C-alpha cells in the first residue's frame, strides 16, 4: 500500500514535468506541492535507497522551474524518469 502511494507521488510529479515539457503553464501550487512530496520522498536516501538521489535532483529541478523556464529536454527527461518509477511501483 505504501509503495503505491509513493508511486502516485512519482506519477503526479511526472505529469507536472510532462506539462512543462509541452510548454503548458502549470498551476504553481501544484508544482510546489509535488516538489515538496518528491523532496520528502527523496529523504529516503538516508535509509540507503540509491534512487532517492534522483528524487532529490528532480525536486530541485521542480523548485527551479518556479523561477525559470526549464528546457524541454530536461523537463522531458524528468518526466520519463518519474513516470517510469511511478509505473514500476504498481507492477
């Protein structure tokens, strides 16, 4: 159950990145909310989870996207990574 909740967090963040990659304006509280969720999920790095480094980097990118427009390649890559992690948690 907990793994599926964390997968949903990844899917939400992946959809935010996907919208950014397609140059669709995203409601900034949604970006902030998903950034905080992914950052919190990234704190599992202290438990020993190596993929949590990816979550920390992607939450930093979401934070930067509040102030700057991310290039489509970076937003698309972040989207693919988070969507893949999200769908893998349901398998």
